């Protein structure tokens, strides 16, 4: 039996069916050919670290590669922006973001003001882990203001740099009236952000394995192994770090998803698949 294509507007109604694991029958090359009777788990392609180039203040060819690919394949990307460079970037950088947003194939989300990590008294400090409430609040407030000024929208989804966070992060997130979805926090922290949605991660299901190295075979293996009880996966990658081999592996992952009619959705679209709702 071949899985039918599921329109996004039916996902909410079909949520109970999406995580049912059916008997598996492998094709010869699961990275490039469809499987039969596999579980259909919607996927969020969480791609991190969009920023203007250090020289020229525009956008890199590797980012253009993945957004052009999304247009060609008609797949949705969820792109994390490092906001600071918007202040001084070439206007073409902002135009690139605005033009891609018009396609309806993307959700841009907040990935920090500066994405910094440093040593302090022998301890690793991150933008949103180990820093003061005041600093974290400032980074949220000025990032939202700048993205509204330069791009004409505000963020509704947040994913922390390095996936590092602390209680101050949850506090400033909860205080931002526009924020709805928190990527890669732990479900146990849900009580800290009432009324909002946490989308967690499954360590074995990722674009990259190891970091910066897309791996289609490991993605597929993890997808199948962890499917029971899942309503969605959020998988992370860093397109600006991928070499030619890495890009080829990412394309194989998308081939697998599309050939098996697995929906590729955004964080905002994934949130209602949980018992919590926006």
C-alpha cells in the first residue's frame, strides 16, 4: 500500500493517524527510492544561522542554493536568522529574505542577536545560557524591533543558539507577546511558558550526523526507529557549512520525504499536532 499525499489542512484532523507504525518493506536504496507502508511523520526542516556575509554584507551562495532548491521542489524551510547583521547589511540581503518569504515556502524564526559563545572564569557562557535576564531581554526586544523595521514582520518562533537556554530564557520568551513556539526545549519545561508550544528534538533523527555533515542513511534509520508515538520531527541543519557531499546527502533526504509523501511543514504548522495549541 502506498501512502496518499496529505494536504496540510488535513493534518490536524488526521493527527491520531500520523504516528501509526505500519509494516516496513525496504526499497533497494531507501535514500533515493520510496519505502512501502511507512509511518507518515511530518517534518520541520530547521535550518540555522542565516546572516549576512562578513564581507559585502549580502547572502552567501550556499543559502541561495537551498532557497532556490526549495522553490524548485516546492518544499518548506524553517530558517533561523541571526539578527545583528540586519543593522549593517547590504539592502540586497533584506530583499533576499523578503522575496523568499513571499513564496510562502518559509517560516523565518529568531536564532539570536549575535549567536555568541565565550569563556568566563573557566565556564562557557552562551547568548542565552548563563547570561543575565537583562541581557537576554535586551536581545529579544532589539531583535524584534530590528526585524520589524528591516523586514516588516516579527518572529513568532524561537530557537536558541547552540540550543542553550536557562530560566532567564524561558522568562523573556514568555514575556514576548508575539512568541508562540520554542524549538528544541525540553517538554519538561512546558510549565515555564504556559500557552506556548515546545517542539522537541529526537537525537537520532537529524539532517546532520555528525554536526555539519548531512547523512541520509542515518536520517532514514532514525526516522523509522523512532516513529512510534511521534506526531512530528524537527530536524536541524546548517546549510552554509555543507560541502558538495553534504549537499548531495541533504538532497537524498528530501528525495526520501517527497517520494514517500511525507509532509514538510513549518514550526507554526507543527504546533497544533501537539495536545497544546497556539
